[in-house]
């Protein structure tokens, strides 16, 4: 959002005649602020309550009759994304932005200095998100991959390291800066982006993200914390693993969440509210 221009600077601009304001000048990328804002205005914006499928393992089943698919960005191909588009689906690119995964093709590009403790999943370790100078180009390359495959949006995972034991003294301010960086990198590439979990920082981040992805908010009685996204007209893609749908679907419908029951391996199986 633009701030109002104070009176004295405005008078100076008027006196300058044909001089161009700095905000209108193209930077090193050749892109003006107006161009960036117009691009972000054209991003896909999923609405509250939209149906979806989240599949990260097994052979992808494209027959589920929903308008949104969330699939693994590394494992799936440009042809797969194009096929989903042909069927009228929007496609979200899942990737990890806050943890190192030892099986990914770019795993060797991450220096040991940014790799911390395990995050509870085999082969995954937290990243030191304070070291932006190292991580930004690595994440930019991953987002380039998502863009080049034709994805509409990105789901960056492990975006709440500051609330976990990562092996690094990561603070809330570090997480805010990093999450906003990832959001901007996605927007710069013409893709919308979802905030994964990180409930405590939703009030600060809801304007930076285009939707939310949450795991187990019903189990931990936290779903109301996602209301700022719904009030902003932004979808909340929600999954439970351990509760039956009878325990959370009524509240999900009331809160206008896009809720599923899934198994932890995130295969084909799903039960929608």
C-alpha cells in the first residue's frame, strides 16, 4: 500500500516539472513499481472454501474432481502441470523452503553451515534462515523451477522454524523476514504463494501471502487463528490426519476452510468435508 506523499515533497515534485519520480524509474530489472504492482494484482487468488487435492507421494491421480491440485514441484513434470491445466485445474508447487532434504537434486548445493537439526522427518534438517545471502539464490532457483514448469502457485513448507529446535538461534523477526522474502520471490515470478502453518505470525503476514496451508488446526484447536485469511478473501487449505471428519467438518464449513482428511504419507486417498 502506498503512503500519502507529504505536502512539502509533493510541492517539490510539482516544481521539478518533467522530472520523473524515483518510484516510476525502472530499476536494474527494468521493472517499475507500477509494473510489479500490476503483476501481483493479476496473480491467482483462490477463494475461501475452494476444493483441492494434496498429493505428494505415489503415482499422481489426476481424476479427482477438484479445481486445485497441490503436488511436488521436483517430482512432477511440466507435462503433468500442463495436463492439469488442460483439465481446468490450478496447480500449486510444493517445495521445502525452511528445511534441507537429502534426496533432492540440489541437496549438495547447500553448505553445511546452513544445515541444522532434524525436523522429525527422515532425511530432513532445518535450515538457518538467518543466512539469507546463501539461501536466497538457492530458493530462487527452486522457484524458477516451479515457474518454468508452469505452476500457478507455490506452497513453501517448513516456514515456522523459529518455533522449533533448529540448531540455530532463529527469532520471530528472522522468520518474518525470510517468509516475506519467499513470498516476494514467488510474486516476482508471477506465482501466488501460501503461508504454511506459522499461525502466530498470520496477523503480520496475511497481506504478504495469497492463501494459507495448514495441518491439524482442528486437532490443536487453532483453526480460528486462520480467520484473517478468510476475512481477506483468501483460501485456507486445511488437512487433518488423526481426527475423523465428524470431529472437524462442521467447524470447517462454518469457518469456510477447504478441509480434507488425509493420511500422513499424502498419497491419493482423501476424504473431503
